[in-house]
């Protein structure tokens, strides 16, 4: 393979890995759970400890079900930028800055929970890129941690009320 062909193949490989991460954010905001689940390996290492959530290796089906709690929000917007991918054979690490805004209406008032942080998605190729791990770190909460926690508590409550038991 020529040097130019090798560079093109490497570029396309990075773009394919980045596309998986972009679809991660898009599927969350669209509440497209089938598309979201399709992005993952069967087991995934989740580290959302920075927001007081799960840090464990779990089945992708369980993670997808857990994320359905976002349905308690009126809307979410996971905006990714400064995306960079490092490929090492059949493994990749995709890093991005995330600005994740979450909106929920309670008693006629809209609450906003927003965080700015960094995602690191760990991908494996089998034969396409799949997410095998996600780490979220937090840089800050533009409207405050208390507002973030209040919005999530309200959304969880709304989701629990709507969900069949």
C-alpha cells in the first residue's frame, strides 16, 4: 500500500471511530434506544463517578436501559467538540469536550442541568467500531452543581412516574 493510501486509510479509520461517538450523543438526545444500544460491545466499562453515578463494567443492554431515565427530561443537548481519536490496531480512544444541557419542566418552571466536561470513549473493532467503555469527567457546572442535581432528581421522578412497574 502506498504512503498516500495508508494515510487515507488511517484518516477514514479515525473518522469511523469519531462517527460512533457522534452517534452516541445524537442517539441519547433523540431517545433512539435501538440505535444507542447498537453502538456498544456487549459489555462496557462505565465511569460516570464524576457526577455521582455508576462506575462498573455492565451489560450494554443494562446501560441502555439505565439511560432511558433521560426520557424524564423535556429535552437534552449533548454537544461535542474538540474531538480527537487515537487508533491502535483494533482499539481506539476518542476524546471530546461535552457540553451537556438537560431541561425539565416542574410546576411550570423549566430547570436546567448543564455540565461541561470530557468524554473518553474506548472503542474496539469487531468488525466495526463498538464502544467498550465510556468515562465522563467534569470541568464545571455552568448553572451550578445544585441546579444540575435538582434537574436530574426531577427528571428521575418524572421518569419513574411514567414507567410501568
